[in-house]
C-alpha cells in the first residue's frame, strides 16, 4: 500500500503533515508519482482501500472463496439496486456484468461498508467489524 500523509493543518496557506515535507518527498522514486486528494476523495480512497485491501481478502482467506465471489455476494446482498447486473453480448453468448464500486458516492460506499459488516455478522462472520482508526498503521 502506498504511503499516505494526511494534511494535519494549514499554516500560512501551506499544508503540514506528520513528517516534514522534505522527508516525504525524499521517499519518491523515479517512475513514482504524487497523488493529491480532496478531503472527500481521501475519505472515499480510504473506504475503497478498506473494502478491497482488508475486508475482501480477509473473507477470502477465512472462507476459501475468492475475493470476486465475496465482492459480488456483498454488493448484491447490501445494495442490489446499485449493483443490478447489466448484460454484454459477446459472440453468441451474453455475460452479466456487476457494476464497479467506483460509481458509488462516499455516502453509498459507507452504506456498502456498514451493510456488509451487518450482513456478514448475520451470516456468522462475527469477527468482521467496522474499520477502526486506532488499528491503522
């Protein structure tokens, strides 16, 4: 996971971080990049990182089913209207496609996360809890 440095405060119009900016910039490598996120985008980025990087892999490891299986199952169980499949013809076959989470707003992504935790608890995955900021590295 790439390093992320949230803006802690603004002093004279300049952002401050947990580390000096020069230290952060020293970590860059040729071919790397800097990505700027608005506050709303940053929250959404963290939501997607938790969903794709923590929840789904943990479910796959625990159950033996694939990440794709869990992603589809939870999308359809929690927000079926938002993830109704659309169909794509290819040759003589038609394939159902489940929309990506990238189409969700921050509010809808939060609904997906909270609803997934609740649904998984109902399915017996009691170890699944909402993201906890104190557990972040």
